[in-house]
C-alpha cells in the first residue's frame, strides 16, 4: 500500500521506561478501510523487483536491515518523526530537516549549539514518550526511534502493526531489543547508512560519514602513543551514584582511556548503581561526570567533591564533564574528541 501524505513536509540517567497504558486502537476497522481506499495506488503497471538481504524489493522502494528486520518504504521517507535529539540533528546536518514532522523525548537531550535554533523549529510531539494520539496526528511514514520499548502494542502499536498501516520504524542500531551493552561508536556509520537509504539521500550521508571517519582517525593518531588513562563514568542523582559501560567504554578507549567498570556490570546492563566505597577502592585517575540537559556543571562538580572527597581524581581536580548526549549519532564523535582532549591535552 502506498501511504497518503499531506502536501506539506516538516539523561544519561538510567531512565525508567514509561508505564504502559491501554489507549484507543491506532485506527478503527472502518477507518482502515477508508484509508486503504484513499491511499491504494491505481497504477496497474507491473513493477520490477530484486532482492536486498534476502527480501524482495520492488523498483522505487528503499530498504534496509535494522534490528533483525527488513525496513522497506515504497518511496523515500517524506514525513519523519524523530525519537532522539541527536537523530534530529542528523537530518538537519544533511539538510533534510523539512522532512521532520515531529520529535519526542525532546526533554532528554541537549541540542548542540550548531543545530539548536533549527531544532527548536521542529514540532515537539512530546517532551518524553510518545502516545498513540500524538503519533497518529503526525502521520509519519517513518519513525526514527531511540529503542523498541514503546512499540509494545499498548503504549504504541507494535512495529509490525505500524508497518501494516504504512509507517515504518527505524531503531538506533545500538539500542535494538532491551540490551544496549553492545552499542559502540561505530554505530553512527550503520545508522547514517540506514537513514540515508530510507531518505534516498545516500550521497549526503556518505559525505557526512567520511567527515566523521576522518575526525575519529585523527583522534586515533593523536592518542596512539599516549598511555591509557584509567577512568570511570559517573552520574550523580540526588546523591545516588551510577556508572556506565556499553558505548561509554568504547568512547573511552577511542579517546585514549580505559573504563575501570568495563565488563563488570550485571549482564545486559549498561548502567548500574555503585557505592562511594567502590569508587574509592578503584581510585580512578580521572572521573568523567555525565551531565543532563540544562545541568549546572560547576555545581555538579562541586557536588561530586562532597560525595567523593577521598578520591584522588576529585581532590586533584581531574573531573571531566561530558554531556549525556555525546553518546549517539554525530555527538558520539564529539564525545570522543572532547574526552581525548581532556585526557591527553
């Protein structure tokens, strides 16, 4: 079925997933029939077809593999809903912001200065998780989601249900399923390739990927002969400390550091609560303090001094602040660069 579109186009904190609640169905059977009648193409030309990764793709369609699924659109996406601030920035970076009809989770990310003004013009469907009603009002043909957790058939329709209604879901590749421990810096290239294909703009995303690769290569060259700096990632929430693994460990390694908690968190978890005593026993050379949107970094560092006065990194001023957003998409490369400069000035 060819989807109908209007003529216009558009904390690092361990977050508890929004409680699901039973909402109205995505569309009533009668509405579905009307939609099919209005949107089904009358073209009787027999299209040619080919296979992409084992799935048949008709000429004119665009298709990618994502989280073990084949995501196929009858034509490049024209109406996109973004589920993460850094994903929104990618579309702005390749000059495709006019395809954005909405964003959600907007309160959970800090826009970069480069894209802040343009991002503020994108309609906010929800500052947090999205509801069925908000999604239906936006009428997207593609949702670029931060994970699969919302598509449970209760909070939102399942991914398969949405596909049957003409809306496809692309998930950030490091956040497939419930386990984000396998996320890496390299995911940015997988995701750029996928979104470029689904937008029909692979030349723009390939050019951007080349620029990012050059920046990462430059960091690798600069820190190649430097000793690894032992460090820990910490977030402080009302005096409760958390540490991180997953993509943060990869960021550290590429920046010339070593995460002392790498591989030590409970299976399947990329964050975990830790005690002050445990941090003190490891006595890291550097602490990377992750900060959320609108955080007062000076106050955050001062608060850490009160919580961990016996840790050398704190008492000797080796605390590096890092925005939580520097962990996905374009911003993960920013994170590698900034951390490498802090560890090896």
